[in-house]
């Protein structure tokens, strides 16, 4: 068993992160229910530390904590699945960023010396797709009509 201080140093998280994970039910110390006073140290088992590594791996890919919590409810969701999912998410993000970079480079090449404000936005929307790299988590792509009022 390791103390909260040892776990923080080992995994590279803060005490506050571990307290937050406990508060939201993502990861609690192994001895949470066995402590006799609030002054007793939080202790983490090796199993808890592996779970924390899974959590931090998925957090690093941009996954929301509540999504991670749902995944970890499944006792069969082990480190191997975590690594595969993290790799998949990072590859998708890399693809999105590559598309964004390519599109921005094309825009810079089309309008190298222009003031962008002087370019017709309709032309911009017709010639360059922003849809391929917009986040799909509820973002709405707005395109302006001829009368300059937004239309979805």
C-alpha cells in the first residue's frame, strides 16, 4: 500500500486530483472505509495505482472523466483496452489536426498578402471545408447567407 504522497510522486498527479477523483467516485483509496479518523492517511493498493494509470492515460487523450468512469465500471476493461482506446483516440485527433493544418496552410497560400476581412466569407466557405476537423461534441457549423444572417 502506498500513501497519497507516494502515489502523487509515482504517477505524477496532485493530491487535489486524487481528492477530486474520490469526490466524483472515479477512484477512492483502498482504505477509505477502514480509516478510524480523518487524520488517517489515504492508502492506495497496486490495483488502485493501475486504475489511476488507466484514468490518467485516458484523460491525456481528452476523454471526459465521466466517460472514463463509465468505462471503468466494467471490470473487464483492463489496461490493454485502455491503451488501444487511447491510441485510437490520439490517431483520430492527429488526423483532425493534420486536416486543420493542411486547410490553414491552403488558406494562407490562397490569401498570402490579403486582409482576410476583405475576402468574401462565402468564397471562403465554398472553397475550404471546416467540417472535417470541427469537434462533433455539439458544435454547430454556421454559414452565412447572402443577407448576412446566420443559417445552419
